[in-house]
């Protein structure tokens, strides 16, 4: 049994709650090595996503993801807007044909999302960006699926890997995004985008585990 | 945080409302998506110039919309790049049939959002080109980083290319001129105090009573280096030396010297620094042919300053002097 | 104290040097005694307009010297009125045979020093008249006090009477017009932060993190009243209500609304307040016919703002719109 | 035996020293109820006075006082410049005919100085200005002269009265000068100009006592 459109809506709502809860934390992380808006940006975006989903009844998981994508693109701005927007857009495309998402579809969606982020942002692992959370997450989710894991297991693996990946950005010197302007001074801080990616995946995993 | 605002979440919208009332003769302000238009847009047959970026840098960019400068400006949230739907709206409503030039400052967010907008516009058959301003020498340029930031050079480019578009230059010529400005302009700034983004509520970085940040950007990001406050003579050196070395600017060059306040530094200090810089350039055999002194690209209430140096040629001088009529810049009209 | 200066005792002189370099096409700056002259002074047959006051209020007054505005400005030490020898020099060198109008802000120091200068000039057969601007409604006027301070109204007067002098009005007409402006202009300001005079090295008054001063002057003097910071809507009321009641301004009046930054308040906040004020005036049936928004009369880096309201008549509107070409104000040229 | 021109020069130099010494104090007093420049203003003026007197050999006390007057007028600015300038100018005029100043001449000079300040500034006793120091000083000096006091006695009486007069400005609400803008909030502070007047007179008295 996979996730239906309404499961995905529920998951996105959980993501929005987590973003709201961690708004200040994300902004504070961005204050240290960026411009102190990451939490604010994502919260503005997911607040708009909630409004867009409110009353709407998208028929497929893909339709839900597409609404999330276009809303984030038009409301977030900054680097995170086009990056997360593209991620959700690619995920929507990757799942276009399914009414329900099984573990393999979730892995495909995550893989497409990462490819979208990399296509737009050109970051490589180790550049101290959200890619450092997303890339290990995709690898772990794929491994979990290969091991026969269900959606919950796949997302748990992704969330766990993203969390370690995000933590691992702390010592890095940023080579992409605003933090790169700081050069060596960017080391010693958790990357806000990596942290938000890990929070997003954890929220999805938590919903799947219910 | 003490600010003359009602609510952090409505600052940009409320400020735009006041701006619209103050300058209704020059600009039309659309609330959603937020775009500041030239009152007479689209101008048929003229290349449209569009810029945009986070709010908090006023008068950039909305203050530069009008005759001889921008066709439209897209204001984002404070220090956050605007979104593609704003830019798309601006493209559609300013295109006069001669195409659109997007003036993008080199920040990941601005670049990605403008890129998305350009893709969307291309699908609708509007000819769109982009130039990316990256004049901040505080940031080391490299293929493996986000590259230099766009700062003060942006304002000079908007004026000069705006004049070219106004006289009827075509899109390719405007783009080439913009890239010539970018190739010849360099900037660097410092901060005496941090600024406070309304929704954050606390200063964007910490500075001790006797410390300054050298090599700051315009988004309240910390600079490359903290140092103790020093006499103005030394501060001017700290900013000008890297600029001069970088291009490099050398004896015999003709330049425009742009001495910019980050917002909270008053004219008495700014002119003092400007005077030191002029004499330093004269000593180096560089001719200051035009000057531009004031708070023209700011970071909210931040105290600090930047220098921007543009190597001039005759065409640029003529375009700089050409008439301009916008809320923030006006001459010859 | 963090400032972009070399030495508190040379700030004014060094700043004037930079100002002179930046605006050599418009003004001539004399170092001792310090006077900023129109580059083409004296203009034969034209009434000369002279103002002056402490430094630290830039662009006032040096930034307003030029065609259509002042003939000369006398900058004093920071926040200290200039001395009679500066004014005397200004009088002698700008008199074009049509007499001289001194524009004095009502502060004991300014009044006494200009008075002395006028006495000395009278002895030399130059016809000199003075007008005293006292538009600050925060100060209770009374025969038994120093009276109201001159603040934002001064800038509007300099523009309007400057245009009249430029078109050839004689001394009596300029004086009468100046007094008409004074009779119809009122102002009030508030501060979010104090400013720091360079030679003092610490803020000119103390304010808690959540406090503001209402009814401040422009010299870093404390205001009439401290209060907690409040939403912009309320702050605008606090400034506009006393102004409206005082003249009074009533439904049907045509006004110029001048929304001024004390220096450190950025455009994003200033336009926000301006928008609130415009709507409030519209609600009161008052027509805002002209607006003027920016840091035009400041107190160093002080964060804060003031409103100035001038009741307009047709002649004033025409003179406001007339061409002006100075370092800080330029239109129609 | 009265004061010669060089005695007056010595006295003025002493005054300049005292002003320099109390520069910060006077500015701080002005910070509380004015614009924080009184000490700076007077110090700028008296530094220029020292320069003007340096090398010059004025022949009469009146000539010395006149140099002080014109220098203060052209260098001090603010309210204090014309007020103290006029005071010294009137004192110069009042003593124009004497080569040496006796007690009566000193009283005449002080009286003329006060009249000059009042003529320019229109302040009355109780307005919380330098007049509140100068007016009792003139009265006391005159009484001391009437009692047969010499120059030293006359100036000591003036300085003592000025000191009490200055202290007595503390509770007053200012009605003249910049402090008047504060209304009731001006009460509770010593008036800077009254303080500087009392310091000037004390310096003169100290020189006379030597
Ligand atoms: N080129 C890039 N590729 C991938 N992620 C990036 C890139 N540039 C920035 N990011 C991510 O975006 C985050 C910052 O997002 P945000 O603060 O919302 O935007 P901005 O930097 O424009 O203010 C960074 O922490 C980083 O993880
Ligand atoms: N009208 C007046 N008559 C007499 N003394 C005055 C008058 N106005 C001001 N003063 C004196 O001048 C002092 C302030 O001098 P200063 O600070 O140098 O000038 P300003 O007020 O212009 O900054 C006050 O403390 C007061 O004693
Ligand atoms: Mg950010
Ligand atoms: Mg941002
Ligand atoms: Mg003063
Ligand atoms: Mg004072």
C-alpha cells in the first residue's frame, strides 16, 4: 500500500508545521553565515502552500507536489525558493503517472528532487549546502528500498542520513551560496539549507511512520 | 529593535504604498505581485530594463525607475530576492517590442529566480537577455564559488545603460554596454554597525564598540574581516587599495568615483571620506571625472560606506550625464 | 564612538574639503572663515540669500547653495551656530547690489550671531534684512522664552524664496514671501536614537532600548517627552496632530508634506510613515499637492523623523516647482 | 595699586587654563539640558584668545579686553560667543580710559559686562542663564567696593556670589536659551553658562589674590 494524494497533503501540512516551529532556528543559522532569512523565507512559502492546498482537492500525489512547487517558486524568493521549488517540481514530474506512491516511487521522487537542486544550483557534495543533506538521503533511501523497505523505512533512512549529512556541514568551508562570501569564517556553522532539508525529510518520515 | 513600522510582515508593502503616493507622477506601483513600473510603461520600440532584488537597499531599485533608467523594479522581501512571478509580470508589462534586459546582481537567489523568469518569458516569445553584476572585490572570484557579489556598480550600470536604452540602442547594444560597465567597475564596502532586519529583530551580526567589518555585502552579511576602527585615512585605503589593484586602475585612467553610504552614515562623514579618496586617486594619477556621493545602495540603517570605481570612456560619460528622471535620481530634466 | 573621521577637531573642515571636490561645478568653498558660495556669486542685480547654522544637519545648508536657492551658507562647528565673521564675509561676497536676506533659524546662538553680522554689514552700506524661522510646534511659543526652534520649514523656505530671488524679486518682496512661508509652516520630530557629536564622543541623550524622544530639535537636544516605541500609525499621529492643531490646517487646505529623516532612518521606514501621513491628511480633507521625502535636515546619524507641513498658495507651488540646481536638490535643470 | 595690561593678560591666561580644565564638565552640563557643546565652544574661543595674545603687547587693560571680545565673537559661535563677546566688549569700553584698573574700575567693567549680556540676550534673573551668576556677582562686587575692598576683594566677592548664583540655577525651569525647549525637564540641572561664568570669575579672583 502506498501514499495517496491525501497522504501527501497530510505530509506537506506536517512539513509546514515543522517549518513554522523551526522558523527562528533556521533564521538564526542563516544569521551566522548568511542573511538571516532562511526560516522566514521557508515559512512564508509553506504558509502560502497551506493556503493553496486549503479547499483544493488535488487528485494525484504529483498534483500536490506541483502545487507545492509553484507556490514555493512564487512566494519564497532567495536561493531556497527556486531550489526547493525545482526539487518539488522534479518530484512531481517523476511521479506523474502514479495515483499512489510506493517505496520505489518515493525513491524516484527524492532522486529527481536532488537532481533538480543540483541542476539549478550546481553545488557538489561538500560545498556546504542543502545538497550535503539531500545527497546522502537519496543514497540511503535507495539502499533501504533495495533492502525491501516500505515507504516509512525509506523515508526514515533518508531522514537519518540527511540529519548526519547536515551535521557534517559544520566544519565545512562554504563554496556555494551566500555563506561562501565568508570564506574560512563560514566553517564552524551548520548550513541552514542542509538543516531545513533534514527537517523536511524528518517530517515526512514521521508522517509515514504513523 | 526600534523602527518606524507597524508590523515586520507588512513593512515592504506599506513602504511601497508610501512610495507610490510620493511619486505617483513617475511610477506606478503594483501591489501583488509587487512591481514598480515607469508610469509610461511599456515604451514602444524601447528596450526595457528590469532589475530587482531584496528590499532594504532603497533607493535601489524602485527609486531608479523612470525616464533614462529602469523600466521596472521587482522588490523582494527584505534582503530576499524577488520571485519569478514578479519578474515575469515586469517583463510582460514593460516589453515595448524591442526586448528586455534583466539586470541581475550576482547572488545565488537573484540569479536563480531571474533565470526561472527568463525561461518562462522565453516561452512567451519576449526576447530576454540578462547581465550579471559582480563588482565586489571583497569576495574572491573563482569557478568553484558563488563568485563576486553585485553591489554599487549596479546603480552606475542602471544609469548608463538606462540612458542608452532611452536614446534607442537595441537589445544587443544595451547588453554589450552593460557588460562593458561590468568589466570596468569594482567596489568594496565596510560597516561600522550591523543593520536589523525587521522580522529578525536583532542586528544581523555582532560588532564590539570599537570594531568594524571590512568587505561586507549589502545584505547584512558579515564581511571578510573584523578590525578595530581606524582613522578615516586608513579606512579609505582599506577600501580603495583592493579596488585599484583588482581591475587594475592605473595612472591615466579616467574614473567615476561613487562614494556610497550604507544608509546610516551621514553626509558629513561621507564627504570627508570622499575627499580623502579623491586626493588619493589624484596622487595615483587617476582623473576623477565624475563623482556620485550619497546613500544610493544601502543596507537598511547600517552605518558604513562603500566605494565604487568605474573606468570611464567617452560614451559612458555622455550616458552618465544624459537626462534622468526617477524618484531618487534626477538631472537634465 | 565609531565614525569615519580622522580627528574630531577637523571633521567639519575635512568634510567641507570633500564637499568642495564633489561639487566644484556648483559651489566654491572658502576654508577660513568657512563659507560655501554659489560658484557664480555675486549675481548682479539679484537679492542674495544667506543661511547658516551648526554643521551636522547636512545637506542643510551647504547642499542648498546654487541656482534657485541659497547664495551662500555659513557652516559652524557641529551643532554650534557660525560666527559673525563668516556671515559678514558671506554678505560682502554675495551682495549683487540688490541687498541680502539672512535666513536665520530661531536659536539664541544663531539669532545673536546673525544679529551681530547684520549690524556690522549695515555699517558697510549693504542692505540686509533677516527672517527668523520658528516652525517647531514641539516648543511652546511665548514672549517669555526663546520661542520655537527653526527646523524643517527652513529648507522649504530656502527653496521657495530662492526661486523668487532667482526670478528677480526685490529684497522687500523676498522678505515678505519668506515671512509668508514662516507663517504657514509647522513641524515636529521624534528620535529613535540619539546622535553622537564627534568632540563629545557619547550620545547626546540617553534612551532605553524601547524608548523614543518626541519633540526633539535638530541639535541632539532631548525632546519634550520620552515614550515607549509604538506602531508607526501612532507615531505619525503623535507628530501630525500637534502640527494640524497648531496652525491650524483644516479641510480644504492645500499643503506640501515634507517627510524628513533625521539621518539614520532609512527610506523604507520613511516612505512607510509618509504613506500613513498622506492617508491621514486625505481623511482630514487636506490636499497634499507636493511631497518631499528624504534626509534633508538631519542630526548627524540620529534615527528619527520629522514632518513639516506647509500651507500652499499658487505662488508658492510655482516657486517650489521652479528650477533648482544645488548639490542636494536639483530639478528642472 | 591696580591691574595693568599685563596683569589682565595674566588673568585671561588663567581663565583660558580654567576653561580648558573644565571643558568636559561644561560640555556634560550642556549635554543634559542643551546640545553638548558649551565647554568645546568656550575652549575653542579661549585657545584662539591665547593665540591672539601671544606675542601681542596690548598697552591698556581695555585693549586686552577688546582682543578677547573680538576673538570670542569670531571663534565661539553659539549663544555663548556673542554673549561673552559682548560682555568683554562692554567691559573694554567701560575701562577705555584707564591704564590700570582699580576696584571701582573692576566693578564698572563687571557692571558693563552684565549690561551687555542682558542687552543681547534679554534674559532676566531666574531664567536659568549665565545672568543668574553674573547679576549677583555684580551686586556683590559693588558692595565689596563700597566697603573699601581692593581688586582682590571685589573679585572674590564676585566669584563667591557667582558660585552661589550658579548653584541656584539647579532647581529653575529655563526660560531662555536651548534649555528652555525642555520645559519642566530642564529643572534639576546646573546651567552650563552660569557655571562657566562662575568659573571665569573664580579664575580672575584667584589671579588677583596672588
Ligand atoms: N548553489 C546552491 N546549491 C544548493 N543549495 C544552495 C545553493 N546556494 C544556496 N543554497 C542553500 O540555500 C540556503 C540559503 O537559503 P536562503 O537563506 O533562503 O536564501 P538566500 O541565501 O538567498 O538568503 C543555504 O543554506 C544553502 O543550503
Ligand atoms: N538669552 C540668553 N541670555 C543669557 N545667557 C544665555 C541666553 N541664552 C543662552 N544663554 C547661556 O548660554 C549657555 C549655552 O551656551 P552654549 O552651549 O555655548 O551655546 P548654545 O546654546 O548655542 O549651544 C546657557 O547655558 C546659558 O547660560
Ligand atoms: Mg538567507
Ligand atoms: Mg536572502
Ligand atoms: Mg550649540
Ligand atoms: Mg550648547
